[in-house]
C-alpha cells in the first residue's frame, strides 16, 4: 500500500511538472510544409507559391502557436502601448500598400487559415518601423582574422523580454517559387527577417536606429518598404554583399536602421535611412555594430558602452577569432534578461549556431543548425 501511495504521489508530481512546463509548437505538417525539432529548436519549412506558404505558416506557426493572444497582449502591456494599440494597428494598415505583393499574399492567407485578424499580422511585421526597443550587437570577423579561414558573423538580439517570447521563437525556412531559399530566426507571427541566412550563405541582421538619431534628419517614408520586409527581400533576391548594396540603393524604405551583412567572402555594415545608404567596412579584419550610426554622413554620436567593449577586437595586435571566441565576445556585451538570442553564422558552411531562452542567451549552449541541408533538400 505504501508503495502504491508513493507511486500515486510521484505520478501526480510528474503531471504537475509537465503542466508547468512552457508550451511549444507541436511537430506537425500542413500541405508541403512541416515543423520539426533540431534538438530543442523548432524549425518550420514552408514551400511553394505565396498563398501556399502563407497557409503553411498560418497553420503551423500561428494557429498552432502556444497562446499567441497572450503574447500579443503582454507585449503591448510591457511596452506601455495597450491603450495606443488601435492607433498602431491603424498605422500598420497604412503601410499595407507598401508590402511586397508576395509577402502580403502570404499574410492574407496566413490570417485566413489561422483565424487571426489581419491587422495583428500587419502590426507584427511593422513593429520595427512603428515602435522601438531592440538593442542588438553584431561582430563580423573577416577571413584573415578568422581561425577557420572563412568569415564568422555573430549577433546578440536584445529585445523586451515579454513572457512567452521564447516559446514563440522558431526558425522558418522559406522555399518560395522564383526566390532564393532562406532561413529566418523569428518570433511568430513575424514573416519578415530580423536575423537570417539564404542559400548563397548571405546573412543579414537588423540593428535598430531611431529616426531621430540621424544627421540628415530624414522623414518617415509611408510609401517605403517596411524594414523587416526589406531585409527579407535582400535574402530572397541577393547572393552577395555587393548585390545587396546595389539592390538597396534602388529600394525606398520606411525608416532608419543598420543592416549588418556578410557573405562567404566578408561583410560590412549598411547604415540605412529612407533614401540613403552608407557602407562601413571592417577595421583590421573586424566590423562591429550596435545601435547608432558611425559614418560621418549620418552619425550624431559615437558614444556606446557596448561598441567600446567590442572595439578592442579591431586592434592590429588582437588575436584571431573562432566561433567560440565570438560567442565569448558577445557575452561581454549581453544585456541580461533583454538578450533573448545569441547566434553565430558561418556563411561559408551555411551553418547557424543558435542559443535562445531566458536571458542572457549568451549563457545558453547553442544548437548547431545545418541550414545548407534544409536549403538543398526538396
């Protein structure tokens, strides 16, 4: 009897523990799309025409997401924007005509199958244009400074640590007709790119810059392409840093930011305003970026503790860096619980090392994702 009672108690505790565990995306398939796990990282692959990919994303990353309503409400509360949300949603809808048509088709299809209001998806994909709060630090290591002999690109993603953000984080691999395949480290229901790599090994990440912190005092361009969708278009259309620069010089944008970008041969920082692009190259084989412009044409200040902490890497005498070294350097500029993700790209190998979770993510062991295998398989 004592053994039976002990067993009942043990089973009860086990059930309680499982109930308290954070919910996650279920492994599932829909059409030609499917979501599975690589270790603890959910990876969703969507394929086909825009409407088809939208259905797959809507079902597997939105309808199947754990309490997306709760995340949306908590995010607005944490940002102090609950009362202003109708206004923000209205501004997001004002940007709708500037969405690339194929992405808009995806979002409309995703909204329909998931039962979510379209306005919420528009807001999620214009959050970088309409609100502020992203931090982020990036490091590009050129070939000559790399222990591997190929470029290494590291990035901390710092954002408001809203409850549920980590449970809604996933990697989405897009394989659209007529587009380059690419992978995005994202948060449902964002279909744009915050951080990503394409099948050519080109990698991009966004570093938020307030529109008020640009020397040329630009105005917000309501007819420009929203920022996260701009980054996605670069991965869909370009294979090198040079191609991306040419592409962006002809693409109007809504606002200001930095794009840290790297291909198989090296990288740079693109300082972007709605109509200007300044290129900042490496110093002694290392290029760093935080959240301010540094070019003479756009900079209003160069004061930044995180940048100052990374700048010694640009000394001539500094040692070569490997993947583990880049993670260690990113740990020096982590922002505690706000550092939700830490990642290192290897463009030449088309590999992503990703750590995410309760911040600082720099303290979490990364998972190695062979993105090239996802790109190359049918």
